[in-house]
C-alpha cells in the first residue's frame, strides 16, 4: 500500500523533512532510513536539531573528543560536513523517484553573514567543497547581500537553496539572481545541467503576523489564516512566468533548469486549524514541501493528496487586496518575517557553537 508521502511524489511533488542529526541518519526504525522508505525524498538541516542532539545524545562525543580542530566554528563545520555527507549518500543510494526535487540535502550557511556577500559565498564554497556531493544544496538567506551572494554562488557553479523568501516580490528578486548567475556560469563555459536552485518559501509565519493584526483590530475574521497559502499560490504563479517564454526556452534547450519552490514553515501554529492545512493546500507538481518530523508523521497518518496549488489564483490575489484594505500590509509582514528569520537563524548557529563548547569542556577536549 502506497503511503501518502509516496502518493505526493507520484503526483510530482517531493516531500522533504526539516531535520538532520547523526543518530537519526542511521536509525532504521525511527530515523531517516524509515522516512525514506515511507516516501521522504529530501532533507534540510536544522541547527536546532543539531543543538538538541549535542545536548541529549552521545552521537558526536567521539568526534568532538578526537577532532584536531582548534576552534569551535571549525569543529561545527566538521560535524555538519559529516552529517551532510552521510545524508547525501543515503539518498543517493535509495531508490527515489525521478522528480527534479528528489534526492537533495540542503545545509544553510550561517545567516549572520547575510550582510557580507563575499564572505557568504566563500563559506558556501567551503561547505560545498567539504561535503563534495552532487546532491548538496547550499542554503543562502535571501536578505541583505544574500541576493548578490546567490548570483555569485550560482555563477561559480554551486547549487543554491535561497532561504526565507516571504513574498512574490522577494521570489522575483531571488529568481533574477539565479538567472543572472546561471547566465554568467554558462558564458564562462559551464554546463547548466550541473547547476540548480530552489527557493524556500515559509508560510505559517505570514499567517501568524497577519492574524495577530486582524485579531487586534477585531474585524475581518474571514481573512484569518489566508495570507500564507495565498502567498504560495502567487509565488508559484511568478515562478511559472519567470521561467517561461522564448528567452528561457533557449536556455532550457541547453539544459538549464528553473528555480523551483520549496514550501516551508508548514507547522500550523493556530490550534483551531487542521495541522495539515498548509501541506494539503499547496500540493503541486515540480515543487517540494518541507515538513517537520511531527508534520511528516501526521501526513503519513491521515494526509490527503489532491492538486491544490494551481487552483483559485484569482482568489489568492483578492486575499492580498482584502488584507491591504483591512489595514494589514503583506509587504510589511514579509519584511518583518525576513528580519526575524535572519535573527533567529543567527541565534540558532550561536546556540550550536555554545553547545559544542559545553561538550568540549565536559569531554575534556577543550583547547
């Protein structure tokens, strides 16, 4: 019997999981191997998962104890490198489908460097070189100098996941950066078939902020819980438009691939709504859904698979117009969400380094 995740893949959408830690990669009963058997086709690392694993397991103790690394950041990179390699190899060795977003592992560069394009690209290159796997995506925050970094990384031939794309406007910026980088790569003689890009579009955070505003104003309750999915539909429409037409078709004929969308932030925060509402409302071909471990299990248990992403696009446009009329600015919410994500991402990387320091002291490995 096919699982709901496998049915998603059969309909052309790739289910990914937002989690990566050492024991989980190798646990055949509760970890990644089981989820791959159930239909998961991609993995995105999560600094919080690494911090938790460092705090509550011994999976990293031996490497921390014996590593020759002189500083915490170098040791963090070594831990992440090895986890990413193992996850990449597991997916490469698994009988996944042939959807364009099957088989990828994404690891983000510290968004604390998002104000420095050159440093971001340097760290993305170092990460790609260290992992040295063809199915690795390097994550670059699409804020600050991140757009410049996305273009430059693509021009170097790196496979990039643009993170924190909270609006159709930001998606267009990100897609433009990818296209410019792709053209530079091709002009330098690169094979476009070796380069790809995805854009991670978080949804629930948009509803969280819009709904709070609506509730404070005490009106337009029919708009509660509508911004996230409407944004996904509009971003998807922009992606189909940007990567079409005669100019793009000439690039595609040479092997270029479009920047595809990964719907993320799909955990429902409002307890009054179905915990699967985001996943079930953004089902569409040539995209991916990025699920938390909890949402993955919930979707396996009772998820419905039916095409929804391409439906009701005019209604999505009306939602944004109605929100503006009601005094809620999707543009302002997107900007706030971008800043918040960059801040929280930076804090998450700091937490991992702090946890490594604690481990080194506890294991007598501090230098």
